[in-house]
C-alpha cells in the first residue's frame, strides 16, 4: 500500500455519503450535480467577497486622499471666493490660523496659505 493509499484510506467524499452504500448512475449524477451547485455557490460567494473587499479598499483610499487634500495647505493664489471662509496660515506656524477670507474687512494680510474650513453636514451626527 502506497503512502497516498494510506492517506486516503477510509475517505469517502461527501457526495458519496449522501447516496448510501448502493449507488446507481442516477443517484451518483444527482449527488455530483448537487456538489457542483454547492461549489458554484461557494465560488460566487468568494467572488462577491473579493469584489466587496476591492470596493472597500477603493473607498478607504478615496477617503484617505480626500482627508489628505483637506489637510494640505494651499497657496493664497488657489483660493477663490467660491470657497468661502477658510483657515489661513502663516509659515512657519507660530500662531493660530485666521478664520475668514481675504475679502473680509479684518483680513490681517500676512497669511500665505489656507486649508478648507469643514462644516459638519448635520447637527445630529455630532451627538
């Protein structure tokens, strides 16, 4: 008896267990078909799980890129009044940022970079 024979000694595939001791062609075919259907379902679930993982990774990368963009100080030349109020910085950072925009009457005039001022969407989310 070979090592391979010893390894598989007493092994009975699941589809054979389901058909009993006296299998005929029809019962073997039915059992094999059921096994194939089960394997296909597992494959479909695995494919779905893989696609879901890829989509989740894409969303995480997009969120990280968006967060990085919000934290990145932009030069004053990139600001436009459509952006509205922003946090304004003078480098090197030695004081708190100015909150407002260059069109305001109290604009100090020495800030060189800005970051977007993010306002929460809903009050309920802050709770």
